[in-house]
């Protein structure tokens, strides 16, 4: 959760408020979502998926990534969210610049939303 949520977003959403059980509201929210993740995903499958994402190299065996991207003929929409820590805007801009038929869309993340 912390890789795609921003500090400003957490602060706007939860502040220093407390949940009914005395924990900070953000702590209770994160715990609830963690429990949901555990119920849906086998831990080993999650580790395997994240490892595959972390080690994937589009250029492996093909040459420089920029050259590989230039060879992609399909149109692409590259979406950049200003607060994204996992896929920072600068990386999305680079990706869009390397894809010959890419359109880059930039989104501003709202800092205040209702807790779910």
C-alpha cells in the first residue's frame, strides 16, 4: 500500500485520528487491507510475482531497452500519476518517449478521499 500511496494522501485521508480500537485510523486501515491480501493471495505466489516484476528486463537478450521499445508498433497509453513511488513520473515520461506510438497522460492524485 505504501508504494502507491503518498504521505500527503495518508495525512489528508486519516490525519492523526484514531480508530474505535485505539489504534491510529491509518494503522487499522492498513491492517484490514493486509488481512484481505493474505486471504486472497498465497504468500509464496505473491513473493514469486513480486520477484518476477522486480527482475524482469525487457532488454535481456534483445539489446538496449530503448531500442526494444522503439520496435513496438502497437499504440500505447502511458499513464503517470504524480505521487506514484513505484512507477515515478520521470520513468513514465521516459517510457512514453521511447515508444513510437505512445500517448502520455498525467494524473494528479487527489490528496483527500474517503476511507474505505
